[in-house]
C-alpha cells in the first residue's frame, strides 16, 4: 500500500470508528421495552440506556422531573439500595457519557424512595471512564435512625468526570468517594442537604462533598464546586489516605439549617483528620491535601480546618470571612493521641477577614511555612479593601459552560493594600505579585 493510500485508509477507518460511537436518549415519556433509545423513541431509564452503551457512546437525558419509585432500585446489596448502578466502564479516551440534553435539566427526584433499613445511593458509579453531566438529584432520603448515611453520587471507579451536577434538598451527602483514582468533580453544587433522620437529626452525616480515598486511590480533584447549607461540612476529606485537591471551590453556611439553626460540624473545608485511636486505617505516610483559591464564608465552625490531621496540608490563596474561626490548623501527634498546634502546613497568600471569633487557631508557625497571609504580615484588612460584601452573590447562577459566576463579593478594590502582597506559588498572577485571597485583581 502506498503511503498516500495508507493515510487515506487510516483516516477513513478513524472516521468509521468515530461514527460507531452511538447516541441514545432517555426521556420522561420514554419506554424501556418498546423503544430503541432514539430521539423519537427514547428509553425511560438510564439503567436501560446503560445496557445499550459501549465505550464512547453518549446517553442524552432529556429534561423534566424523573419521579423515582422504589421498584426501580437497580440493586439492593447488604445495607445499600442503589437506584442507579453505573457499572459499565468506558475506555481511555472513550468515556461513556450520561449528559443532560443540551439546554435541558433532568431532575431525579428521590423523595419517594425509602427502603427500610437501607442506605440510599441515587447513583452508584463503580465503572470507570464515565462522564456524568448536567444532572440534578433532589430529595434523597435517609431511612435509619442509627448511624448511617445516604449519597446522591457515590464513586468507586476511576477516571470519571462529574460535571455540572446539582445535589440538593435531600438528606444525603451530595458526592461521596472512598475509592477510585483520578476523578474530577467539576462545577458541581451541593446545597440544603440535611439528614434530619439519623442520630437524633443533628445532620452530622450530611456533607456537601465527601472524599475519603483509601490507600492507592490518588489524584481526585474538586474544582469549581460550591457547597452551602449542608447540615455537616461543605467539603470533608476526613480519613483520606491519599491527597485530595480542592481548587476554586466555595463553601458557605454549612452546619446550619436555612434558618441558621445549629446542626452538624459546620466546617467549610475539613482537610483530613483521623479518629482518636490509631488503627490499621491510618496510613504510614500521611497525605498533604491541597486547598487553593477556595472561599469559605460563615460556616458554623471553621472556614479552613485541619481537623486533627497528623500532618500538614498546602493552603494557598484562600479567602475566609465570617467563619467561627477562619483558619484552624489543629493537628494531632503522629500517634493520633494528642492535639497539638498545626505543624508541617504550608500557608501562603491566604486572606482572613472578620471571623466571628478567631482569625487563626492552632498554628505553630515555627513548624509551618507561613508566608504572606493577611494574618502573618503587618496589614489590617478592612471593608474598604473589597468591592462588595454582598453574600447573596455566592449563589448566583453559573455561567453557561458551568463555571463559577463572576462576582464582586470579596474581590479586592483596585486600590486595596492586599493587591500584590502575596508570594509566587507557581500560578498565573497579574501585576508584580499574587494578591492575597482567592480572587486575583486584573
Ligand atoms: Ca463531615
Ligand atoms: Ca497581583
């Protein structure tokens, strides 16, 4: 075969391979038995669509409310009831996509799903190379009064993307991970989730986002996500054996009901931590988490919290406002027996403004790298540094592509003394140096 005809052959094979990726549709008026999953004859359920898919295929989920019923539970296994079980994997470069149909909003309403003595997972994703986008889950229930939890999205696979998902007004954790590597949770919102059923109804089990990877589950990243009015914490990676990254995420009003009644722990970002007793789960090498360009506002307890972690984390360019304590670096000794001031943390370019009680707590600056934070340099932050202190902007609608909205809240005025007061931590910045806090002034 001559080179030119070989190239033509290769190109046409490639095009044929591309064309083989199929598209399926799921709609409220669909039918799993009579229909073949086309636009005009859609399936009724994602579970039926999964059966049809191969790596590289896309399932478009049409808009509207999918009122889920208990007889639709895909699998009941021991203590769990999985409404959806996405256990079919895509392949590298050929994810299976479950996407909201462009311009439409599919809502999975779990209100009526109350399996006795079982934990509910609205979506259990055990497959890998899956991309879920634009789906809303609401009303996920907790049915047990003892220690338990339910979850909107539960990940066990790797290389998955969770994008523009919205998990709200339920009793469940929004997103939860204990195993799986290199997952990206992008531009998702978890809000008004309060477990008022279990353990006295204090809501201590419902975080917005929970990420607790076991050893070997590396590279999980949360980017552009928001968590508010979740009854426990906004973002929580207690008992994470591997590094978790929180990048450009906002966490506010967690640990409260919408009437600001005190509920669970109420931390904006809970970076790590272990129980009081050293057990086999504590890894030999304690991970350093990465929390950067994040915003924590008026969480019940701490904005940024090290939570008795037996080691340090990286805290870069975060902004904390009106939290009980804005930055609390409380650590434990390596044998997990004694609380001590935070050690091995790297804190750079962070901005603390008007905490309800403390700017910082538990930082042993002789054992940490503490550079150019508003609380570690002689500078006084005041209202006049900010363009706006209007907190309502935090819940503004996202951009069309799902990115966080452009807001003025906590952005620095052009003449703020906090501009260019940071140190270079390897990210792009404007002017002569990075600014303090999460928003760089152009
Ligand atoms: Ca928690
Ligand atoms: Ca700058």
